[in-house]
């Protein structure tokens, strides 16, 4: 796969990843411009997450069946059209409908990116590509906040969505050449019952997490969450017996994959919890503007980028997935202590260290999981990684956001959140250690054999 293809894939990844957070900055302007209620504003943000989380596994499976390149381009086209509909929405219900369409299209795009990287690169090139992938996956939220603040301040809320249209059009045009579809054929049928079970269960899990906070956690949220968890258990039971399963859960039995996925999701959840609580503290506690709060995360972004781009060049990378979360865990409470009463330049190196720890704990781990699972299970790892990180991010905002908002003061809430984050990151380090220990004694799966690659190319991989 050419490097131009990687640029197309990662740009598409950034566009759909940041669209969840870029809108949060624009919500006050959307409220004014469309006379939107609080419930409608919740749907504008939550509808995107809900549609994406419910359908991302299905998107991964469709990539297996009809070709990863084809699904990437189709999802990108749908996302671009839905973005145009969002930007031109005449009223609140139209905007909500377009946001659901955006999320569904993003669910087609996201899993194809990791699958195409896994199938199109090998050796050091794959490590570098996965490092860039994990960087844009992790930093999409922060980039969205910064870009949202700049765009809304300059031109209002509609360009937040309309900017995706020319970018998407260029990606579709370039991707038609750099991501050509070869001979593609359907390998097996889509597991429609599995799609229905999983989509229903994911909806039941995500709805109370996204909307329950504003409602004060009434009893229906707990009933819905319990039903969703039961639905996920039913999905796992059904998939083990399905003739053509929607998701290859057998990948979780590979040595080190299950604890590694937990560790990767825990690190991403900790990151989301930190930026959510810190952004609120910087604005409500210290009086910074949304743009100022977004720019405050630039040191974190710089630390993540520096570590994310340099780790593939290290001769020994095994300890990084364990050391990274521990470094992140040490930095998070120090950040809270440094800024609890006011902004201080001393927080800048701490944010750099936290970002570097995040990259060291996430990027090499994803690379190790992909290598362990092998190309034949690339879409399963992609589906589990994307679904897990989406749920981790949503759960972090629901739980850690509740801790922050329930504290007596903004500074106290930030400190409580970062202490909990440190504990979570220590658990992530333990999971990463189990993955490293399980995979250190056995070499990663080799690249696919020529016959296997032929099959994947026929599938548009």
C-alpha cells in the first residue's frame, strides 16, 4: 500500500473521530440559531455516538464481505453527504436526523482504517502506520475541541459541519485512485440476527450512558443498562453458535488479546476523562474560553505526537505498553494539583509527559494486538478496538464526569477524577503486562501467505 493511501485513511479517521467533540463547542450557537431545547442538543451530540457505537461491528463485517476499500469509500461518501445535510439543516429535528446519518456512516469508515493498515503494511512500515493511526484516533477529541473553537469563533456553527464536505470530496476523489477496488466477492452472508441483537444491546448500553447524566440517573437508565449488558451476553452466546458470525470472538482467546484490549480501552477512557474534566475546570473554574481550553491541550498533543512517532524506531519496545500507563498515572494527579487554583506554566511539561505516556501505552499495544491476531482476523481486532474505545470514552464521560460535577468545587472534582484515573491506568498497566508476557515467548504471526493475500485483495482489502 502506498503512503498516499495511508494519508487518505488517516485523514478520514481524523474527520470522523473529531466530529464527536467538535460539535460540543458549537452547542451554544446551535441553541441560539435553531432555538433548540436541551433534549434536542443532547440528541445532536449523543445521536452521533449512539449510531456509531451501535453499527461499528456491522461495518467491520461488511468490510469483510464486500471489501474494505469499497466500504471505506461508501462510508466516506455517506459521511460527506450527511455533513452537508447537517450544515444546511433548517431546524433541530433535521439536524438530529443528519447527525444519526453521520454516525452510521462513520461506523462504516472507522473499522476499515485499521483493517486496511493491517492488511496493507508489514514489518516496520506497519509499526509506523499503526503509530500514526493510534495518534489520530487518540487525538481526534482534542483536535475537535481546538478546531471547533476556531471555526465557531470565526464563522458560527454551520461551517463546523460544512468543512467536512470539501475534505470528504477530495478524499473520495483521491481514494478512488489510491485505494482501487480489485475483484471483490462475497465470502459469506451477513449475520442479520447478530446485527439486530448487537445493535439493540449497544443502543440499550449507550443511551443511559449518554443521556442519563442530564436526567439525574432515573431508574429507567439502570434498567436499560442492565438489559443492554444482558443483550451483549446473549450476542456472545449466539455468535459462538452462528454459522456465519458477525464478529469473530475467537480472537479473544488468542494469548494476550483480551487483557490487551482492556488495557487499550482503559488508557483511552482515562484520556477522555482527563480532557473532559480538565476542559470543564479550565472554563468553569478558571474562566478560560472554549478556544483557550482547547489550546491548553496542545502540550499534551505534542507529547503524544513525539512519542507516537518515535516508538517504532526503538530497538526494544516490549516494556512501553506497561510503562506508558504508569507514567500517565503519575502525571494526571500532578496536573490537577498544579492547576487547581489557577493556570500555571508548570503544567505544560506535565501535559507533555502525560501525552507521551498515553502514546507509549496505547500505540505499541495496538501494534502488538494486531500482530498477534494476524491479518486473517484484522477486521475482528478493528471492530473490538473501535467498539471498546467508543464505550470506554462514553463510560468515562458518564462516570468520571459525574464525579467531577458532583464535587463541591471544580478543583476538588478535578483532583478526585485524576486520582481515579491513576487507579484505572494502573489496572491498564497490569493488563498490558499480561499481554506482553503472553506474547513475548511466541513470535507474532507472520504476514499473510500469498494465497491469503490473494483472498484479501479479492475482498478489496
